[in-house]
């Protein structure tokens, strides 16, 4: 037997006391309207069938784990530097970043300053170049930057860090990088 979700109206349970006795629960909708008895009993019967179904415990466990996973994913996206949108299938599409922070070498240094590009390992020096590029890790809010010789090398670092984050967290089924 297969169990799957069917979208329905959302109801909440509301505790009521009728004539100062018989404390009980009734279904109410988003406008706080209480369902009539016939409709409520129909939902109780549907609940009974669902909760008595074989496999319901596994279904609930899987549903709750997936829901928590997706909430954590959304939180992580919202607290990152990533620009993203959500498509009609509920997948997250990360907007490709192609421009990175261009930095100018300081010209008031007594000694030249240099580094190796994080992508191509090319030496970038204040003696031979005017600029370099700083690439912020897109998935963190703390300072985690790499230096590169060009925007194209910056994109490679950015994409690598993003793909590592997607794979390490198991987000591959839900997060895609824009083409």
C-alpha cells in the first residue's frame, strides 16, 4: 500500500467548553470558524483511516525528517550570500555569480606583495598587476575569502565552494546552480 500526501485545507484543533461542561476539541479553520458536525465527523473518519494505515509511522517519520531538512536548507540559504529563487517544483535555483570584488594593489608598500591564484596557481604580484579578485565563500557569513587573478578564476572557486556545500549537506536533490 502506498501512502502519499493530498493537499487539503488546514484546520486546527480548538479546545471548547459547551454550557460550562464537556471540555472537548473541535476543528476550526484559518478564520476561526468551527466546522459543522457532519463535516468534522467526516474528517475524523479520514483521520482514523490514515492513522490506522499500515506504514503510517514510517510515513510520518519520513515526512517530518524531510520537512525539517527543507527548513534547515531554507535557513542556510537565507543566511548565506547566495542569490536564489524557487522554481515551480520547489527546487532552489542559485543565481550564478560572475562578478567578484576587484581589489587594487596598494602602491604605498615598501616591498611588493604577491600571492598565488587559488584556481590556476599563477603568481599575482603588486609589481606586475594592478588588480586581483577576492571571492567570498557564498555559503557562510563569516570571512572566508580566496584571492584569484581574474573573474573567471573567481567563478571556479565560487562554484567549487558551492558544490562542496551542496554535497556535504545532501542538498543535491533540491539545489541547482543556474546555467
